[in-house]
C-alpha cells in the first residue's frame, strides 16, 4: 500500500471528532447507558483514541469487542449464578464519525477495566473484525 493511501485511510477530521466527543458526552442516552449497562469514557492522546469500559466482575472470556465500519461494539455475557441456565447480556455500541476499520485497534482487560486503543497513525486491516483480548 502506498503512503498516500495509508494517509487517506487514517485521515480523520479532528474538528469533527472534537464536536462528536462533545455531542456524545452531552447526549442524555450516554449517561443513561453508563448507569444502566456499564460506564464508558473516551480519551484522546497524540497517538490514540482510547475507549475505557468499566466491567468489574467480568472475566476477559465474558467480553467481546467488535469493530464494524464506524462502529465499536462491546458486549458482555455472564452466567447468572442464581439461575444456572440464565445469561446476563449487556451491549453498547459507539458510532464513530470515521471508519475505525482502517485503524489499528487493540485492547487489554485487567482489574475490571477494558481499554481499547484506536491508533491515529497505524493502519488496520480495513475489515470488520473481532478484537482479541489477551
């Protein structure tokens, strides 16, 4: 892949991203989902956008992270101990203002905190995919 195509795939309108972040956190649905499902925060560094999800009480095997076009989907499924045949499922989807499939996306889960790193500088596969948790 040539350098021009790499830069084109990773281009994101940073002003649009700033406005999207303001709108996301001011949306009352975001606060409702933080309380009803699980809390999510989004941070920006020079090299990454970082999505943090608070998932205390879960194991990494209970969590799935998928990226599809512009969407980041975090789902959890945990067996309810009081009802052995019941599974509790919680799911949140974040709709980014750019296609995250073109960015390198990695994730870690430790001490009840899921961190998903969306690179601003490294290319991804350009395909919908699950992100493996170590």
